[in-house]
C-alpha cells in the first residue's frame, strides 16, 4: 500500500481485543486492507494509533461511537486525533460498500488470520434500513468492522479528492 491511508478502529464485544486496520490503494489499483497496524488488547490502541497517525498522517481515523469502540473517541482526541464518528446510516452504507468491493473483486487483503476468521464467521444484522456486521458472534468481529470503516473513509476521501468534484 502506498499513498493515502485511512484507519478504522474497533474493539471486540468482549473488550479483550482491539483492531486497527489500514485501507488504501494497492499497486493493482484495488482497495487494500491491512490489519498489521494493530491487533492486541484495547488498552494499547490509543498509543498505537498516535504512533500510526504520526508516521502515516492518515486522511481519516474512524471509530463507531455507538459500539464498544466509542470509548476510544475521547482518549484519541486527547492525543490530538479527531476520529470520524459515522452515523448508523454511514455504518450501513459502509457495510454495503464493503460487500460490493468484495463481490466486485475490488478488495485485496493480506490473508491475516484474525481478519480472515472474522470474515468467515460474519453474520449480518439489520441497521438503518439496511444491514451491518453483527458483532455478537463467537469470533471477534473487530478486524472486519475496522476494515469496513477504514474502506468507507478511504472511499469518501477519494470521492472528495477527485478532480472537478467541487466545480460549480
């Protein structure tokens, strides 16, 4: 992955694991998701995100405030990282766009076990007239949720950064 990157952050339902996933463009032109930035205990997430933000100057950091991850918003802000807080509608759109990327062959991943396991065990739940990932399954869904949010933020940035998007 080179160029601009967005980070999604999520905490597991049992609050034992946290995930930070990067999304950006791969050399092949697909959206690439990478769990390598972080997969460990949630208490370490803010410090790790501060290091990642300083190193990569991300175009966005996304945290769902209406989930276990909502507890990250204030400590990230205290570190100077303003997290995007998607609405329920945004989360549903992110979910649909992620599925469209997968179905259309537009997503690349690095076959990282926690993310692969999350995808294999994933279930959907109704949200805002559409669907979202159900975090209440036996396998930690934080890597999948973080990847979905990172992709959503990255795609929004690409839309806004496109030439002529602001033409009157």
